[in-house]
């Protein structure tokens, strides 16, 4: 038995990025696979690496259910590994299981609404591993569509802090959906949190959620605000989704200045306070700029959810998943600026809007609309 439906694909070839909705045939699932009729899927920043990348979207050619854009250098050559490949898009989403392989776990999900991480969620149907599906019960697909990437990432930050014996976190671009979740998690887990935002209204948003330390990077006294917040919390561990520019640098500088003020005697090498920043996104594709102004006790690393979960182990991951399910309409609730069909998500206005990755303006794709 096969099922036919629309699916979005992204192809990079001959200097062009082509993204199009195409008819696809889905064979019957096997083993522990399930076939999910997708009802909702968020467009996350992590999806854009394949969906739009660094293509010239302003001057692309848009038509019904398709756009073709030039991929400038050095970005075209840098993605040589995907040249000519027709790649599906969409990390996560939710829908109803309409068919299953003969595995017990798969059979148990038939007819259930689930959240899943198939990697091709911008599709009317997709295959998912039964072990990675989260049964939603009475929770709608719209409410469950973002049940994995943001909630598990935010929980992963809290788990990382505990693993590294830290009681406080610095978080940049903190007014995002993920950032709002982290505010609630830290309150529940008694972790101190320093939130860095860039607009006055974002300060008010987070304070309305109960955040204590919210720093506005657009203020003239941003550095002083950040130092004061770090001094009050002892936050020497941070997570940055921006990546490019001096965002990490500003945090390291503030951490070091706070640490040196607490030193009992001067050292030419700076403080021995260990400072660590994780980059977990690339909202700014420019280079990460560091300056020699925070001693030698610092570490800059990358953080990705999948490697973290592999390191944390099945017990931690199971506990995190249950916590997400319990809080999907509260702690881990997501909001969306707009819902679009597969064809609508490839219109010029929509592409330029969601590819700008503005805080709090996430899109939700409804494949059967």
C-alpha cells in the first residue's frame, strides 16, 4: 500500500538553490517506522541551513510552490557535499499516525497524534521512528509541533549547567520562544539566569514572565548592566545563538571583570575563574570576534542537541521528554506569527520574513491546508 502527497525539497546545483513542493509516493512503513500524516511543523532557524542557506532571496525567481535563488560564493563552494542532492526539509512537527511497521512500538501508535523529528516534516506525510515519537494525547498538533527542538534544547542547557556544576546561566537573544522557555525552566529548577535582549519591549516581556536579570544590549550602559547581573548570579556559563560578531566577547569581558574584582591579589594573567560560552546557532553568519581581554581561563565551544542527548544518555533523555509532554501547554508552549501551507511558505513575502529570524516571529507550516 502506498500513499501519495506533497513534499518540499531543496536542491543546490550549478550555483542555484531550488526549493519546490513536489508530489511524492510513500510506501508502507516497515519495522519500527510509522507513517505520520503531518498536520503542523514549525520553521526553526536550524531548518534554514537547508531551506534557504545564504541564497540571494531578494532577487530569487518565485512561482507557485517554488523559488530559485542564486547561491553566492563562498557559500556555494562551501556546500560542495550537497551539490546535486535533492534534500527534504523540516526537523520536527506533529500529526496522526496512519500506518505502522510490524514492530510492537510502531503498532502501538496507530491512530495516535504524535510529535516527531523526522527531518522531512515539511511534507503531507513522513516516516518517523516509533522510539522518537511523543504521543500527544489530547494536545493538538499545533501545540505539539514544537515539542522537540526548542523545549529539549532549553532543558539541555539546564542539564548542561548541572553537569558542569554551575548554578547560573547567561543566555543571549533571550526573548525568543526558546528563551522564554528557559526563563520558566530556571525558575522551576532554582537556576539563576542572566537574559540578554536588544529591545526595551523584550525586557518587559521577560520581566513579565518573572525574569529577575534582563540586560538590554542596546542600552548605553549595557556592559555595566551585564557586569552587575553576572556579579549578582555568578554566571560564568553562557549559551549564544548569534555566533557572529562580538556577542561572546562581550560576555567573556564582563565575566572576567567581575572575577578580577573579587581577586584578593593582582595577577598579570588575569583571574583563574573558568568562563565558558557555548555557541548553539548562527543568527549572525559573520566571524566570531574574540579580543585578548579576559585572561586565559576561558573556553568557547559548540553545543548541538543531538550530541548532547547522546552524551547525556537514555535515562536523562526520557526524563526530559516526559517533562516536555507535561508542560507542552505551559512551560514549553510556543507561539507563531503566521500559519502557511507548503505553497505559501515559498512565496516571496513569507520567505523574506521567516528567513530574517526575527525574535518571536516563528512560522507554522500546515501541510494539508
